[in-house]
C-alpha cells in the first residue's frame, strides 16, 4: 500500500526542493543516506536493525526510497517485536532522515563502555574497511580495539583479523562489494592517532547524553572522523559504568 500511494504534496515538495537546492548550492550531485528514525526508537525500547536504511541514493530516487523506509515499519521483524513488547502500531510513527552519504575509508562501531563487563572501564571499538553496513549486519569479521577510559586512552589490547571484502560506493548510486587489496587485508584499519580521536569523541558524546553510548562512525577519504549515529547502550542488568569524573 505504501509503495503504491502518492506521497502527500507537502512532504514530496519539501524533499524535492531542499535536495535540489543543496545540489545547486554546492554545484555538484549529492548522494544520500536515507535513514529510518521511528518516533520512540531507542528510548524505552530498541528497534536497532529492524527498520530499513538505504545508502548512496541519488537525488532523483529520494521519493521512492523515502516510501521504502516508511514501509519498513511493517516488515516482519518490526511487527513481531511490537507484538512481543505490546507496542501499538499507532505509537510507532516513522520519520525519515536524509543525510549526505560519506565515502568511507573505514567504518565501525564503538561502545563507550564494555556492555558485558561495564566494571572494566574500557572502550570497545570494531572497525572494517569501507562502508560499515557489512559489520552492522554481522557479515564480516572486524578488527577489535580495547581502550582504557582514561585521558590517554591507552590501548589495552587489540585483535587484527584478515579483512578480504569491503563495501564501496557505486558511482551512479548503491553499493558494491569489492576485494580488499592484498596489502590492506591484514593491516589495522585504525592508527594510534585515530584511536585517540575516537576515544575523545566517545567521551564527549557520552557526557552529552549522560549515559553509555553505542556509536556508529567512519573516517572519510580525507581521514576526517564522521559520527554517523549514537544511541543508548544497554548494559548488563544492574550495572552502569558511567562516571561524571570522565
């Protein structure tokens, strides 16, 4: 029903106008991440990974992909979760965010504290080459770095794994799997400087939200850190490692 319906004019017009105005302002084509953002998501309940996010979308496809993300409210995983948690469908309204797509050199997930052992006072970072979707979906193995939650972010331990596949942007939109060059397969994704940068960003974000965070991040082609998303991190019951001293 959603795929076949006409988008209300006030929504259609603002998506079309704003995206085209941005392209004119920057004098180039822009590709987008079309992200789900359900009302109430990650508050009392977590809908992580249930709704659709569509990456590297050209401007001319935004309306079509907007409907696809809205429709993901009614996918099998989401409906089952809502039934189990006794959530009414009318209480889960779907908003959609449009963000410029980042051409990621490497990507990953960061926990501002270890969710299994919060008492350890450690930051947990996972990293892969390219776009992070393969990691989020659990398709590929990732490098793991454990940092101390101290001002120097000491590297407590790390595990560097072979990374043979990466997800890259296609020139006309969409993503493609590529082979990682031989010299990068066993190479760590992150330098010591980048680990420090992630540690500092993690503590700032946690302090802002006043609770441990699950953060998606990437470094772009110019090695600039981009924070893609942050949500509350669920810890083991009865434990909380957040400290106002950090």
